C-alpha cells in the first residue's frame, strides 16, 4: 500500500484558529471545515510555512510539534493509501487572507465557536486531543 505524509498545521492567532471550508460535496469527507495541511517533501525546508504563504498569503512561524496520527482512506486520485499526519502548531505573524480557488471560505474561527462547525474527522480528532472541542 502506498502512503502519504502530510504536515497538518494548527495555525493560531490569539484565541482563534485558521480554518478552511471546502464546497459541499467535495470529498473525501462529507464534513466541510478542516485545518491546513501540506504534503511532506523529503529535504524540503519550511514546507508548511511556504505553502501557507503561497496558498493564502499569510506569514506564520513554527511553535511546536504536537503528535501524529494515521488513517487509511482513498486519496483524491481514488487510490487507497495510508495517510500519516504530522500534527504541528504555528502562530500567525503577518498578512491578510487571500481566498484561494477551490475553497468556499478561509477564516479565523474562535476556539469557543469550533464546536458549531462541521469539522472533518482528522481535524476533529486533533482538536479533541488539544481540548479545543
């Protein structure tokens, strides 16, 4: 079985998290809100920070490693793969959000409002572990 390693970033700005919302009907989950992730590239430097800068025009900095998780699911190409999530925390430094194509929303969500969102299972599991949900 093939595998894919993703760096999952919990991006904080005070008591808020940066979240993205995909359009209803987008796979692989039926839930629509999720945290940001970037595929790990061996020998890559600042992979996640560069991805966020390019994708939504924000500058962030690494705070700490949190944990890791794993699940088996179909990838966007339809192939069954094992996903390994390297959960990390980042903090907002500067910039204004630019909405990228393919997403309905990108917003700062207050920690107290997270429970009202329809969050994808991997993000919900991480937020429960962090006691945000």
